C-alpha cells in the first residue's frame, strides 16, 4: 500500500522509499511520478511533513501509469 509506505517511520525509511520511487520512475520514463517523489523526498529531508494531498497526487500518478501500461500490454 503506497500510503503506508509513504507514512513510514522512521523518516529515513520514508526518504529511502521516496528516493527509490524517484529513481525507478525516472528510469522508465514516468517523469511525473519521479518529480512528485523528488519534491516529497526534498520535503522529508528538510523535515517538512508530507502533505496528504501530495500522497494522493502520487497515488493518482501511479494509477495513471499503471492503467497506461495495462492498456499497452493488452494490445500485444
């Protein structure tokens, strides 16, 4: 569950999770996800609380990419 992952304690786990998401997303061209994770990672490193709206935005972006991938794969 992405929400559980992004509310991880201690903060180092959250930063690691966001850094991993950022890198993986950027590596496959999911640049919106990478950018959202980058901003959230920077906030977490600055000890700024992650806004629930940021989590919702990231979840929506992940869902959109997942739907796109499913659509592409269904055409093969």
